[in-house]
């Protein structure tokens, strides 16, 4: 089935989801191959949920931006960056959003 990704409010309401057709597994595998460089992404569990908060989103965006340099990962990492940015503080945006990688 694969790993799903969604942004949720503290209430549990889903704000946004990773669009169909994007496979997170190659991104997870690339990060897992170098956990010193990608400590947050390397910790994404393919079999369980992995949750990131707004403070972690800043580091996650940096990791994803680095991985985006790999052409085969560029599309998926761009989508994940867009989702992670929804956690960052912005006027009128709720504070307690989470980015959840939903494992199989």
C-alpha cells in the first residue's frame, strides 16, 4: 500500500494530504541510508505512524530540500515540503498542526 502523508489539526481534522501518485518510500530509503544527514526523515517508520510538529518541520524542510537535489526524488520532496510548510506559523493559522507519515 505505501506510506500516506497528511497534515492534521490538533482536533484531528485533516488539512491536506499527499496527492495520489507520489511514493514516499524512495525518499524514506534515501534518508535511511544516511541518518546522520537526515535524522528526522531517517526515523520515518514504514510500518507505523510518525508525527512531526511545527518546530521539527523547519528541520524536516531542510532535509527534504537537500534530498530534492536528486532528480528522481524532486517531485515527491516538493510535495512533502509543501505539506511541511503548512505547519509553520502564519497569520490566522492554528498553532498545533502536525505532519503525519502513516505507515502500512
